[in-house]
C-alpha cells in the first residue's frame, strides 16, 4: 500500500484596497503617462503568502509601448517594483495580460 503525499495548502489570496498596496500608485502613474487608451488601462492587485501581484491589462495598440524594445520597458518596471517592495519588506511582481481579441 502506497501513501499519498500530504496536500499542500494553497496560499490565501486577497484583493486589498489599491492605495494600500506598495507600488500600485507608482505603477498607475507611470502607465497613465505611457499609454494612449487610459480607459482601457486596468491594474488589479492581489496579495497572498508569496507577495503582491499587480496584474496589468492595456489595449492592443499600447502593448508595444508597455513592453518596449526587446522588453526593456517592462523589465525596468519590474526592477523598480521589486525595489519598492524591498523597501516595504514585500515581494512585488508584475503580470501583463494579453489584450482581448475582438
């Protein structure tokens, strides 16, 4: 008879008020300056045991601006968010969702 390994607990996920999330206001300011379709810009923060995840959705035509040449813009944003997270003793990650195809 073989024993099953114990189940791992999934981290509890919460959606806090955006102003309470380190890096949210910074990311919002930078992205509003960068994108053309500000009404299509969406930033959703989620917090779990692993840290903070900022999920970004922009319009199709702004995706290239967000990523930048060879991914340099998004890489710089991720680096700055990790610095902000380190100052607050939290890990901050950035996730970019593909634009919805019509």
